[in-house]
C-alpha cells in the first residue's frame, strides 16, 4: 500500500472524528476505523499476508496509525463529554441573588451579657459567684443587715411583701442583693470573696425605675481588710468593665445601715457630647456604686467576729452598667421583651465575654 | 435642707465662696443637690437708666425708650410694659444675653418698624417670680451699668443639701457650719445662747401623760408663755432669708419657729395661748381622734401617734404639724411656745402614716439634740420679744432629756485598719474635738459623742467621722492579693450550666428575654398558680400581683405583645425563677422557650409551623447541654394541663421531671390572645443530675475495624403503638450489636389498613470482634421482626 493512500485514509478518519458531534457518531467512526471490519483493522490484518520485509516496514506504520486514531478518538471523546457537561451545567444555572433558607438569629439579653462580663472580671480578682432567692426572709433582707424594724425602707411603698404564709411568716421580694451577704457569712467563715448578681425588686415604677431590676453585690471579709482595698477593687473593676486604660473614682461619705463607714463612688466621665459617655476623662461625675466597710453589728449577727475580721461590701445596678456601656437609654424596655429591642441590643450566642479575648467587640 | 451662703456666715467665719462650700460639703458626706446662685445666673443683666420713654410712633401700647446702660451711647429699645417711664432704673439685657424664661439669646429686632436693641426685663422673664404685668423697677439710687443682681438682692447663693437619715445634727445651718469648720473651711462662731429671764409664772402648765412603756414617745416637754405680744410681719431680713430657702413668711411668731428650726435644727411650735384650755400635755392619741392641722386638712389619728393636747382635745400632731384652731394669727396677743423632744421612730411612723412631710418631722425623725430643747426655747423667746415685744414667763418643763451620754473605747489604729488611711493622733483628736466629741486620752481613747450625734455607736462610726473629715480622697488604693496566681473558676456547676443553656438556646435561634417574675393572677391560675400564698400584698399594678408558677405565662404575654406589633414568627426564651410557694428558696431555675408562627415565609418553602418536635428538640438540646452527655431516658406522652394533651411529652428521671414540651393547649393560646401554632418547652435546670465525676479523661477511643451493616424494616402496627415501643423491642434483640436505630418513614393512608400505620426503621449492626456473616445478619433480622411483632402485635410490611 502506498504511503499516500495511508495518509488519505488517516486524513479521512481524523476528519470524521473531528466531525463527530456526539458519542454515537464518534462510536461509528471508531467502529469504521478500529472495529473488527474497520479500515485500520483491515490494514493490520493485511500484515499477515506480507513478506517479512514488507511487514517490517508496514508493521510500525500501521500500528502507529492505529494508535494515532485511537488517541484522536479518545481526545475527541473528552471534548464531547466536556461540551456535554458544560451544556448541562449551563442548564443548571440558578439565581444566586435569591436569599438563602431563613435561619433564626438568636440573641443574648444585655443583662446576661453584662453579667458574664462582670463575672469574668471578678473571677480574675479572686471572687466566687454566690446567689440567693428572689423571695427572701425579712430577717436576711433587713434585720441582719442592721436595718431596724421601723426603717422607712421596710415600708410597703418601698418593699414588695408576699402574702402571709400558712405558718404566718411574711416574706419580701428582696430589695437588694445584700441578703446574699448574710447567707454567705452564715455558712462560711472568712476569708470570703464573693460577688452576687441577681434580680431585685422595689415598689418603684417610672421613667427611670423598674419594679424589677438587677444588682450585683460584692463582699470581702478577711483579716486586715480596709477602705483602701475596696477602692482598689472598684478601680480595677470599672477599668476592666469599661475597657479603658484608667479610671478616676471620687468617694463621698454616705449612709447605709449595713456599712460603717459608708461610701458612695462616682466615676469621672465626659458627657459633653449628648448621648455619649467617655470614662476616665472629662468633668462630669457618674454615681455608680454604694459601698462601705461591713458594719460590725452585721458581722456579729452573721456569726463573724468583728474583733478579728473586717470586710467591705459594694453594690450597683447591673442594668445600669449595661445601659452605660452599651448606650441603652432607658431601663424599662429591658423587661418588655420587644423583639426589635432584643435584636437591636442583644448579643450573638457565641460572643462569650472573656478577659483574654476582650470583654466586648 | 437649704441655706444661703450669708446665713452660713452667721455661724462660720469663712471667705469660701459657694462653689468651695458645696464641694467641701459633698466631700464630707453632706451631698449638695444644687446651688442656686441667681447672682451668677443673672450676671449679664445690668442696671440701666431709662433716659426717655415715649409712645411708639406706630403702636399705641408700645413705648420707644432710650436707655443708658452705663457704657456707650444711649440705646434704642421698644418696650411693651405699661410701667416703663422716663427716669426709672430698670434691668437691661443687651442683644446676645440669654433670657432665663425662654432660654434663648436676645436678638436685635424690629418692632412695628422701629429697631429695638435690647430688652427691659420683667420678673418672670428673669424667672424671679410670676409678675409679668410690667418691668422691674429698681431703686432710684441703683448704680447704672452695675450688675442688676446686687440691686435685686440676689447675691446670696442658696445651697441645697441632702441629709442622710443618720445626720439629724446637720439639718441646721449651725450644724453644717460645725462640720465645715471641722473640715477646715473656717471657724465656727460661738453659738451659745443667753437665757431670757422670766418675770412671772406661766399660766399654762405642761405635763407628760404616758404609761411607762410608751414614755419614750416624749421624754421632755418645755414651754413658755409670752404675754402682750404684737404679731405682725417679721423683719425684712428674716423674710428674705426664709424666702431664699423657699419658705413663705407668715407672721413674726410663725417665722421665729421656722428660723430657729432651720438655724439650729430645733423645731418649735407657737400656740395662741388664749385658745388653749387648761394644761398642755403630751400624750398618745386616741384611736379615731381627729385634728384639723395647719395645712387645712383633717387627720384621723391612732394610738401609735403622739399628740399635744389640752383639756379640749388634740391640738397638734407631736413633731409633725400643729393644729389650725390653736395656731397664731395676726390677732394673737398671748403666745405659748412649745419645745419638746419626740421619739424619732414614732414621729417618722406618724408622718408616714398620715402622709405629712414637714420641716419638724424631717428633724425629729433624724433625732434632735436633747440638750437644746431649753436653749432653743430661750432663743425663740429672745427673738419674739425683740420682734413682737411682750413679756416672757418662767419656763415650764415636764420630764428630762433622754439619756444620751456614753463612752466608746477607741483604738486610733482602727482608722488605718478600717479606713485604710494613716491619720495622726493629734489630727484624730482635733477632728473629734471640732465635731463636739469629748476625748479622754490613753492607749485607747475614750470617746464621748456629743448630745446631737445619736448615730455614733461604736468604733466604726468614729472611724467614719475621722476619715470623712480628714478626706476620703486621701485614702490610697490598696491592692489585694489573690490566693492563686491563675484565677480559680468563679461559677458553681449550676451557674455554669445556666450560662451554657442560655447560649445553646440563643444559638438555636431563640431571643433571650427577661420578664417580670410577677404576672397577672388570672395567668398564674392557668399554670397551676394564683393561690394566696404566692400573691403580693402590694403589687406595683393590680394585674401584676402573682409570683409566677411557670416562666411560660411571661413568655406568652411577651409573644402576644410582639404579635400585636406584627411579629408572628417568634422564638423567645427566658431563664429565671418559677415559684412553688411564697417561701424563700421555694423557687426553681427554669429555662423555658416558646415558638410561635408558621415559620418565616421563603421561596425555598423550607419553613414549617412550630410544632411539638421543635419543642422536643429544644428541650433535649437544653437538657443534654446541661448534662454534657446524651439523654437516654425516654419521653413519656402527656405533660402539664397547659399543653396539648395529645401533643406533649415529659422527660423524667424517676420522680424528677427534667423537662416538658409540646404544643400549647388551644385554651391557653386563646387566654393569651396568641395566634398559633405555638409550641413550648420547660427545662428544670436544678433537677438535671450533675455529671458523674469520672475525672477529665475520656473513655478510650476504640473504633471497630469490622464493617457495620444496615438493614431496613417496615412494620404495620396499630396507629396507637408508640414508636418508642417498636424501637425498644428491636433494640432488645442484641443490645451489644445494635448500634443505633433510626425511624426513617412513617406512613398512614392508602395501602395501609384503616387504624394502622407503617413505621420503617433502619437498624445499624456494628460488630466489634468479627465480620458478620450473612447467616448472623439474617438471624438478627429475624429476631428483630419477631420481637417487634410480639411487642406491638404488628406485622412486617411486605
């Protein structure tokens, strides 16, 4: 067979391959060339009738032809498959601008978030978290805190009373978290270092008061505890909580029945821009905490020897901390469960405040 | 407690201005609430001479004035005041000055075609009174161009101080001066009082009329008769002083009592002696006794209150308010002045009960100086005689001052130990001395508080006195050491669990709420509460009167409010207390959640209505999150009455209910006006067992190398058969081999007989020690079929 004929055969087959537009057409080209009776197969078969010399020349020729055709078919096959895949994918196009499946976005209430922040700080200061019930013994809420029976705070216009119980006892909704001090001291001897957050109640409802609110209370009792330690703890706490490099506290003598001396603390701040507070600088003072050295009579009533131990206690509003830090103007919506408010002021579920990561973003 | 700076200077020799006085007061515990300094407030207003006041050419009621304000050429001003006239001295504001009444800066204006370059001011425009009928006319000799405040007599700043309940001694200008002097702001002037000799025996006698157990109500009662007085207005300086602190001058006799009360903290009362019948006595009121008081109201008294009475009955509410009928008038010629000591607690209780806030009560309830009862009477006598003439009787006294003398052992080292600041021994003695304490020196000081300091009981009180006067700002911060270098955990296991569950629920899409723990009684009743023991005696609102027996009513009410605002797809939760009774500690910490709505509408059609299985998943997520391990205990059908009876379940371990879930009962939704569907769950966090402490190390990880096999089965069982029964039966065949069973299909309808259902399960067999042979698999499969059929009476679906 002449070379020119082989070339022509190859050209014909390759052109048929190139023209094959789908798997079936390509298969018929393959059968026509490489099938049992295919043109290339016939050439290969014809080798059997050749002389050894002819075979030596034509053998490689025909075999390489078969290989080239095979490769061309395979290559074309990939092309056809790729084109088919592309065509399928083109048909599968979606509108990716459509919104995804709705997923509810949960939130953490600001009071809970701030509670976690406060806890993180006090944990680092070596405090443990203590708790007490919302309904409290009059004795723990008042008497053991040196609040005498005729004190105005006990009046019904200040304190919520629960109806008399079957045994005649009459309990209160705790008016502060201070009864947790009592509960702690009654069951534990010093050293004591606790912080007690929780819900508190007072008969008060107006623009700036809610009948239920949250307080946090700190108590430290040990040997050699003084006002200086109290000041240090509050400075460190506010600095960490408001995430500023320095704070300046102003102490004012005050009066609480359960502390002596009693001190109120103001924090230096700048309120010159309406609706904004910057801490640590400025010419304004913000009242933040009531405190004092635990009254010796309170220590005695709670089974702690005031000759040996001294202590300090402090307390403030948890809601108020949240309001100040996060610019929440009004306390009442904290407890109104308006979904819009919850989403606006709430925190992401996994946004857990830590000291190493920073309390807030 | 208000006072003016000039009044303070009556008792305190000081150069300090109002600002320094105020700052010092706050720093020593007498918190300044406000400084009203009209002089400073009105510093831009000047005295002007009205050179001419002519009729405005274009308006009948307006005047065109030329004004000399002390500098520059005459100024043209249009003025509407009818009293504006040529030659007068008036208060003038230039353009740019802020007018107090409007709060706005004055502009140059054109009024009826004439330019006006300033304003002549009325009292109301300066917020000095209500008068706006005309402009203020100043004295003819007022100096033109000088600040108007001086001519208006407003150069005396008024300071308002909040007196804490323990500081009755500071409820007087003298007492405030004493504190300021101790703090180094000046020298306290001599406050001693020269007695006024009586010239005759008082025709009015006094008596104390108490049983021994109530004698403390009034241990000392003194009085004095002054005859032939002429009551009229008090001197101008007295009226000015009283007006400056917001008191209305009434008459000389009444003004004396107000002056002495504020000046020395000694409340007094003046009776028109001619209206008294017989002996004046202090006694307890009779229940139901009534009195027309000086405020014009009639009060009904009870036997817990002290009254001043004569033979005709109660004439005054002791320590609180005098009676109208025996009060002094302009016609009073004989006056009986009362000065007494009334028990603080009883006076406070009386005032509260009657709703009377008076200057007398303010002082008596804080505790007055028992040694100043008679001196105060002497001071009042002197002033009355000075202002009204008359002749004083001898003083009549019943009882004696209550015992107040005491000595407190004081270690000077306590100042540093408690107060955290070093104060020298001489300074300690100086401070105590200047506050009126007597100090006997020794290693321990023997400190005797003065008669006016009822609040000083022990060493800590004395430390407070020293530290507050020495300066709280001098207390240095003292770092506290922590026992461990690395902080220990602060939370108890239960607190940690609460925090975890809170964040688990939020991560499931719930919005955390915090609601009042008191709810309407009607709502409480729907949740097994509302009984008397959980009621509040004095709720903030009549419909917030019951301590909640469940968190769900709070969430339902919250959901209703949100639905009313157009939000129907809600996921709300709260972690908080529910109350089992009204006793302390009878409360459970509950995590409760509520889903409402058909799910968010979306083109993906992925939403589904809130149902019991959502709530079941929520509950299990919370329980398992709290436990830190899978919950294997089964759920039992049915929960509490507020759930759908056929679509709710309870998770319990023995008698302990860990959680409940389900669709809410339609009657609950109706009661709360909630648009359903709605499902809810409650998890009782305290009931969930603490994880068994097995150390921190996890069990060994030993995955089986042998292939697991899954086989599917479909059973046709009675519709009433619980899926759990099918699963239990299947599982029982080989607990070791069967790793898990899933329910992958549930079908009722065509092809399944009426009253039956088809339940398809997939069982995964996971051998640990060999590869299962077909024979073994077949044997287990047969066992499962047999067990399920035996347990449920069902058949294998062919």
